[in-house]
């Protein structure tokens, strides 16, 4: 059973473990998208919280034949971010935040570091795949917006996204295998077995 299916089943049954798994597996990526859209840590966290609450309460509306769990959550997050950005409080704060504060804030630095890590993952990938991921996940475009921007059919965008994610999975699997091997080697060296 995939982690998505496990999460869905646990949440449908009202088991809080499903929410914990959802948070563990998706919070960093969703938070990054919200932060890029709202450019404010507090509002990004609010959008993330709203998203998880809606996933918990509306999991029965999720249709695996229409999208992946992540895509469904991104749509919920995007709508929540839009709702937040339309509030009067957000508009006032957006106008009063100085550029200097953003440059020196830890959330800005963390966002830049995340972006650098994400861009590093895209290195070496064919342009047609890296461009799609860059626009969708780093710049916050929807697939239909990207289709219009690149003047490509929506089906082509969806195919490239799926292939790009498969490439990333392979890359991350290799990196985690290398890391695991390195940790084992360190443990063996520490115990004097090597």
C-alpha cells in the first residue's frame, strides 16, 4: 500500500495518525508553495493549517481518478492562499512590510535555501522537465496556467510533470541510498570494524 493510500484510509477512518503522516510527508513542500505565494511566514502557516483542516474534513471529496493526493492538496492550498491574500489585513500588512525586513528575516533565508536545494535537484534534468517543475512548484503556477504560458497542450504538461517526478524520485532514492551507505560506513569505522 502506498503512503498516499495509507494516509487516505487513516484519515477516512478518523485516525489522527493519518494527519501525522500527511504532515510528515507533505508539510515542507506545501509550506514552501504557500510561502512563495504569500511571501509571509505567518500567512503561509495559516494557509497550511487551513489546508490540513480541509483535507481532514473533506477527504471524502478526494477522487484519485482525477488527481494525486498532492495535486488535490495543492489546489486546496492555492485557494486558501488566495482567500488569505484577499483579506483586508493581508493587504494592509503587505503594504507596510519593508523590503529590508524581508531580506534579513530567517524565513526569507530559509525560503532561499529551500529554493537552492530544489534548483539543485533540477540540475542535470532535461530542460523540458525542469522548466515544468520550476514553474509549478517553485513559482506556484497551476498546470493550466503553465500550459498557456508555454503554449503547450495541458496533456503534454501533465505527462512532463509525471515523468519529471519519476526522475526526481529516482534521484532522491539514489541520494538516500548513498546517505544510508555513508552512515553505515561511519558506524563501522566508529566501531573499528572497518
